[in-house]
């Protein structure tokens, strides 16, 4: 069984400040981890994914995430927040590097608010 | 590229009514799935399919039926709508390749009164 826990349903940061969205996972086998972003009234878009090639993964829009096996974490960061980063972010886990035929197991999401 | 297309975008049903949410993809993806999104719950898998003629249940399948007669289409049927099925529904697809991400549609917002 696998699961994902996202700490904080809402995170608020000032424009230009560091963004840190937390994700911890539980998996009985080596996991594949994903971050997706959802803008208002849209579907989800893949930000980045970890597939064991490198522990630090760079994604789109300046986001990156670091896989830490000892902490079972996959936190998402961005050095400087932009107003356009305001969205819902989902961490997800799978035992398949592509996300599995039966899809991903998602966290409950973190709503990122950017203060001007 | 249309990607994953869901129709309708919005729907209001009365309790007990039935309807079908449509999902079509033009990327020749073998894998397709349906999720529902509820506040504070994230996305939960309803049903999925690994190819035409093959479907299976996800985490929350009760009250929903699916079929997969073609690679392109994966409709989701609500047999007798209940207020608990008020949600936003997302269809997604991908190819079996290990580097192929899930592609999502823009969702159908369903309200059951």
C-alpha cells in the first residue's frame, strides 16, 4: 500500500519569497513520486517527477524537488515566488515510473497563496 | 492537439437521474482513468482501463459504471445520481511507457440536488 501526506492545506508566501510545499510518502517498494499543479478551472499538469535517476529533480516554471529516502520526503521548492504560481499543488506516488495503469495515489493538495 | 476532452463542463442533476460523462483522447493512449476531486480529499480513483475491453475498479467505484469499447473513449456512467456524487470529475490518459505522464482533461463539475 502507498500513501501521500501533504503538510498544510494552505500555504501563503510573499511574492519573491521562497516557496516550500511539503510531501511525505509511504510505500512498501521504491516509489516514483510526482508533483502536479492545478490552476483554477483546469485539469492537472505535471510539474516534475522522481524516477530514481537523480534525487534532485528540476521541473517547469522554476520548481524543483528533492527526494530524501531517509526522511521519506519529496518537498517542492521554488526560490522566488511569482504571482502566477498561485494554484493547487498535488503530490502523488506510484509504484510505476509512469504513474501506473491504475493511476496515481494523490495527496489532498496544498493551496498556494501568493501575497503581493 | 486536443489531448483529453471531457464533456459536459458543467451538469446539474436531480437525485435519481442518470447521465454519462464523456471522455475522449486523441493520443492513442492505452491507459485511461477517472478521478473525482472533492475539497480536502485530493483526487480519488473511480475506475480505470488498461485498454479497449478491459476495465477495473479504483478506490471509490460505487455508483459508477464504465466501459471501454474503443481506445479513444472512456465514458463514466452515473446510474442513479446521489448528492454525495456532487464533485469535479477528471478523466486522464497515458501510454504504458515508463516516461509517459498522465494527461488530464479540464474536468466536469457535477451538482446533484
